């Protein structure tokens, strides 16, 4: 190979690499992973409805890591995602608002100065 032809090989290899389709996980692998995560969340002890004693605030912790909060007669006043680490919960509202709370036991959640109980 001459010096001149070597200069043409590298650009060709770069072009070939850039035009190759990206490696993707198979659909069955992705579906299987999502099913495992959802099954784990469904079995998580905190998934479900949490309500203040006066019934005004209602948090529904969904098995897919999302929550839906109703306030008074306003359904879905806040929606977003949540993560539980031990007994601590972090919320990220879809509008960018963040909050957190702590589960005192399997039936009591302290959040934003409120006490919510499992429904």
C-alpha cells in the first residue's frame, strides 16, 4: 500500500462506522426488563393510595414509578415521577417542582408538613 492509498483508508473506515446502524437491545429484552421493574414496584409496600385525614390531599403512588396527586375536587392537580430509597421518597413533578417525604411505617407518610395514611 502506498502512502497515498493509506490516506484514503482512514476516512473510509470513519464513514463506514458513522453510517452503521446503532446497536439496539432486542424488543424482548426491553419488554422483559420493564416487566421486572413494574413487578418490583407493584410488590413495593408503598405503592397505592395515600390520603390526609381530612381527605383533601390524595397521592396515588403508581407501580410504574409515577404518581398522581389530587387536591380537594381538583383531580390530577400534580403528576410526576417518584423514587423510594429505604423509607425516603423523592418526587419530581412534571412541571419541574420537587418535593420529598418519609414513610414513618407501612401506613404513614410525612410529606410537606402533611401526614398521609394508606387508604
